[in-house]
């Protein structure tokens, strides 16, 4: 029996290693949206891809409508969402907010005719406002007397503006980014000023909190070193 102990020991070590690799290699499915056309999404995915790779954690970004990505995460059908506003963590205890932020955004106003002024939410009162369905920061802040028009994607939003079916459109964009490339193609312009500035955080299910804390440590290092900003800039340049 004694002569078999080294063999058993080797098998045990191999089994432990195999289980550890299997658990480590489990892919996390993260809800994303407008992956081909949204510069903010491209920035978020570029930053998180680097952070996940550093931790050797496989990740898959699943392209979904914004609102569906949220509902699937809340049901546990996804492991997380690309990013959401900071205060969502206060409302949803089943979620874990990863700190620091992945990126910073501003809500910019577009119109087919630049006759409107919109640097604050109140100036959107009584206007027909088109926005991307599921954009929480817009849905929570629009004046009650604004006429809400929902678009499934950014391309549809611009088409609605071009056809005169809304007075203005709201798009969540990276801070200090250039006007969206699709705007000029349909004769839409971006107005001066932004109605909102805020941080966007990566979200995971609370069951992934341990990993989320490790991921936050990587993001903090990337932010402090300037690597995060460099990745974001490259993503924006590639999106132009």
C-alpha cells in the first residue's frame, strides 16, 4: 500500500489543479449594447477586456438592448453588465458595483435643427425627446412634461431625429468625445453643452463580489498609471 502513496498523491494534486483551472476558466457573460456603433461601449469593453485578461478571467460581452441587459442581470441570466450609474448599487442589493469607475460619461443633446438650447434637464420641458431605451440616467431625469420617444439603438435614434419625429435626441457619450459619426450622415448636429456628467461603474452579480474586488484593484492601478485613459483614447480613435 505504501508504494502506491506517491501515485495517489500525484493524482490528488493533479485533480486539485484541474478543478482549480476549470473553476478559473469559467467564462463570465456580461451584458453590453450597441457594440458596433456606440463609442462609450467600445471604451468600456476595451478597458474591461484588459483588466479581465490581467486576472486571466475569460469574459464574453453579450450584445443586447440596454433594458434587456439590465433585466437579464437582475434575473441572474447574466453575470453582470458593462457599466451602469453609481446609484444603482443602492437600489439593487443583488448587484456588486466595481470601484473605481470604468469611464465617465456626459449626456449630449442632438437635433436636426440647432434652434434649441439644452444644457440642463429643465430646458427639455415639453419637447419631444428621443433616447435609447433603458438609459437609466435619461429615464430618471427627463422632465415629466417631456414627450418621451424610445429608440432601440443609436442608429434608430438618429433616424427618428432626421425624420422630424422628435425635437431633440439624447445620447450618453464619453466625456469630451467628438460628435457621433452617424450624426452628420443624417444631417443631425450636436448642441453645445451637456445636461449631465457622471461616472459609470462595471456591475457584477453579488455572488461574484470576491472577483469584483480583485477586478477593482486592477482598475485602480490602471487608472492611477494612466493606462485606463490610454486604452480609452485608443478605443475612441478606432471608433472615429
